[in-house]
C-alpha cells in the first residue's frame, strides 16, 4: 500500500511509512500495485453504499485487524499523553483552517474560545485543552486567551500565511507524521471539539467511544464517513 501525493517534494509517499498492512504470514509474497487517483477507480460494488453502511465500530475493527501504525509514532503518542495529560478531563480541540472553507463554513477563533469557556462553566473538575491545528495564528490566539497550564500544544510546523501546509510544505514526510500524531493524541482525549476535518474524524475511528462536538457542518457534497456521523 503506497499513499502518494501528486507533488514530487521530499516525502511525498511517506504516509506509507507510518501506516502499513499487517502481514501475519512469514511466507514471501508478491505485491501488485495499481495507480488510483479517485475512489471511483477502486471499482467497489455500487450496490453497496460504503459511505452509508460503514459504522465507526466496523471501521475500528477493520483498522485494528488489517493496519498497523509505526511503532515510533505510537510510542511518541503514549509518552506524550502520559507526561502532558495532567488534568482530570482532557479536551481535544481540532481547528482546521486554511483551505477547508471550500468544504465547510468558516469558524471564528472567538467562536471556538466561547465553546471552550463553556466547558469550564459546566465542569467542576480541572480541564486541559490539547490544541491541534494547521493554523499558526489560531494556536497563538488560544495560548494568549487561556492560562498556560490549561493549554497543551506541540511545537510543529504550521501555516503562517493561510496557505495549506500539506501542499506548500517542502517535506511531506514531516507533515504526514505530525498530522498522524495529532490524530492519535486527539483519540486519547475525553472529548473532541472539532471543525470539519477528516483528520480529527479519523481520531474517532481510532476511539469510537470518544465524545464529539462539531462546530460546523460540511457542505452537502462533502459529508463523507466519518464526518457525516457527527452532524446534529
């Protein structure tokens, strides 16, 4: 299995380094590859609507049965959560900025702040927010608005000019790795507050019991699995 970005930048195939098929057989075997630029090219049975029929539980089962995540990545996520998660309740916050406004209505920083403040009002125990975003300015805004001990955020490369980092970055290997780590850390939180994004949607595939609050809804043409399951 090879995931490849059409770009020829460094690490354009590197997502395949972090997510692989499990191979229980020790016998040598030959792999056959086919280029696919669209899901339609998979030739899936049109009589069975995968987007409608697939559940979080089924997706989680298939993920655990057939795929494995790079050991270094999973170890990093385990150590990070063990060291940094100190509050009684950890709330993951994923704000997808840059080009996502083409697929879902924009959400303001102020709106996210209001939702986070409401979490303090309705919860008696102490809370930490783990922030994940492609938008550097969003991270700066939230870290200034909240106490230092309330915010968790990794120091990684993010967009500072509104352009999508997964397209403009020179090293896709780094971008892919950091995106996967954010996805897995969000899956370890007690609750996920998110804007429309398949990345944080996949966090719920890793943890189907994760409580989810969506702050916007994808436009009708972009309501794919698993995002469509979180709509009100």
